[in-house]
C-alpha cells in the first residue's frame, strides 16, 4: 500500500456512517482506508464489519487519546504516506493526489495539509487548521484564516501553496518514515496540540510543512470533546506549556515563560468571571500538572535539537489581536515571521 488513510475512532459510529461512503468513493487504487478503534463502547466496530468489510480495522487495547491511539495503530501500517484523518471530515473529489504530488516535489517536505473548511458553514475556514497553522513566540497557535475565535470566509485569499509551521491533525499527510524517525506523537499530550509538537520537532530537524490549497476537506470539529469544555481547557493549557518547554530555544525560555505566567493568570481570572470555577480550576490544574512532570519533560527536551524558529511569529498574537485589533493573518507583518 502506497498511501494509507487512517481514521482514529472512538464512539464515532455516526461519523463513520455519514462520511465513509464519500471517502471510499474519492480514493485511488493505491490508497487504502484503515480505521483504528480506540476501545469504543458503542457499536462502531460491529457497524464497520457489517457495512464496510473491505476496510481494515485495528483494535487498540484502550483509549489512549489521539497521540497514543495513532502511535499504536501506525506501528501496524506499512505505507509510504500516512493520511491521518478525523472521522468527522467530509472529503471531496481529488483531495489526495495534489497533496502527494506536492510532497514528492521536494524531499524536505515532511508533512502537508489541505484547505480545511467548516462543514456547517462551508464558505468559512474551519477552526482546526484552516489554511495552515502557525504559532507566536509565546505559544499561541493560529492559522491563515483563523485568529483566536475570528474565522474568515474563504474568498481565495489563501489559494497559494505555502510553507506553514504546523499542519492540522484533523487531516495530516506525513511521510511514514519520518513519522517513525521522529518518534510519532508525544503520548503524554493525550489530545490537543500533539500535532503542533510533532511539527515543531519536524521543523527542528530541518523539514518543511506545507499547505496545499488544491485539496479541500470539510470538518465538523469538536467530535470528541466539545468546543467549550473544562477538560479541553485543561489539556490546551497543560499541553501548551509542555510544547513550549520541549521545543523553545534556550535563549527564549525564561522570557517566554515569564510572559506566559502573567497571561495565563489573566486568562484564569477571565474564566472565573465569565465561565465559572471549572475553567478557572482547569488552568490552575494545568500548571500544577506541568510542574509535577517537569523532570520528565526536561528529559524529552534533552533529546530534541532546539533552535529552529523558522515560521514562528516573533510578535505577540495576544497584543496584535486584542490591542491592535488585527483579525486576519494577512494583517500581520511578514517580517515578523523571519528568523
């Protein structure tokens, strides 16, 4: 098998039922479809066996989240390219070929993502990826087409092939050899930002991550955790600190963490006032969890060659968005992405 589309499933029968027929319709002969099941408690597996017997099923022993689920499954998949695809994505005609052709043009391209638009608002980009991911120096992720909660409509403004900092885990094309060489996803992340960590390690290793606008998929989003969830708040804040500590160059560490402590304190108070105690406590728990595992994270840091700040936004997204009122990627200064 040259290309393996691998869907990680956990209690997602409804998504499989809805989106698998189009997926099977829009793949070529050299592409296989695999569902890796994370110990679902619904009847997903039985549904697949009955209705899609041609699809290979990998049964993971437990629900180890996005990171462990894919790591376990991909050890059992022999293919040149992996396409990690969320179960809540609708693909379109010819969505695979342009991405693979782009990746084959340059051996230093390690990963790529298509254009990701919203399933429910098809004219708009989708939060988790849009037209390619970036991050500012303080660890705030954003996308071409999405800054914080402001999401742009797609008017073709990002229809250029573009080098990005991270590709969305919702639809991630990656060379299998490189995936395993880099150690796959960090399983301590469980879910959220593990793809950013993986892509940062890829950047540190000298590889490129690209955005391919000739391929489009439509994403529902929030299929596993709702968009408003104390659990999601906890994972985002905890994983973001792990992400920064593992990958930031030495010269940035102290300043970045000093600023983030201040900003996280402000965010926690805002949660307490607007969202209630659960999200406030989620931020505090995230910090306690990070500090309690600091020695383990330090060991991981020592195994990574830090230094690449290519395509990191050297400004503050918080300042630009909330103070300068910049709402679009195109309003950011290109010079602030340079090394």
